[in-house]
C-alpha cells in the first residue's frame, strides 16, 4: 500500500504530464489566422472580382470606370505596401492566430502602417468620388471598394503563398 503523500505526488506528476501533452498538442495545431490562408485570399479575390464585374455589366452610369479606376489605383498602392509588410514581418504573421495579432503584425512595420492608412483613405476618397459623380452611393461605392480589395489582395497574394509555405516548413 502506498502512502497518501506518494499518491498525491503521483497525481501531481500526471497532471503535469497531461499539461505538457496539451501544450505539445497546441503547438502542433497552432496555425496562422484564416485571413492569411490561401483559401481565404482566393475567396476574397474571387468575390471582389465578381462584385466589380457585376457593377461594370449592370450599371448604366457613364462614369462608372472612375470609381473602379480610383479603387484599383488605391488598391495598387495598398497592395505594394501590404506585400512589403508581409515580407518585413514574416515571423509575426506566421505566429498570428487572432485578428488582433494579424493587425499588430501589419502595424509593426512602416509599410504595414501605410497599408492600413491606405485602407482608410481609400474609403474616404471613394466616398468623395461617388458624391462628386452623382453616383448611386451604395453599389458604386461598394464596387469601387471591391476593386480596391481585388487589386490589393492580388498583389499581396504571392507573399501570402510564401508565408504559407514558410509556415508549413517550420
């Protein structure tokens, strides 16, 4: 028969053992946030391209290309910044498992902060463009922002692929 103090010590060791097993399991299953996965990026690119296509083929406003062009031009700028931020902060992005961690990784570099500022600026610039063109604010603004997202994410897609491959190799 084992003494009571030995049984308590054995329980304590098994709890530590289970804790270590759970930590190892979490370390193995810890993956990057979904916004950084290839599948999510392809879905965003496809959805934004669909919105732009529907707008171009259904809207009759003569200046509809202005909203799409403005969104695409700003998306080009944001895509360059975002792509550079993905390269500059690769380790932080790979470790990010929540949206807040992804945002912190993006804002950890100057190019990431510029990409974030460009997102906000694009919304304001597209809103002003829609107002000055007497465009229907709803769908025209939405399509311009979709063009922004499409171009930005298309440019940064290669770096998302590189990030995904680096995460699998680690």
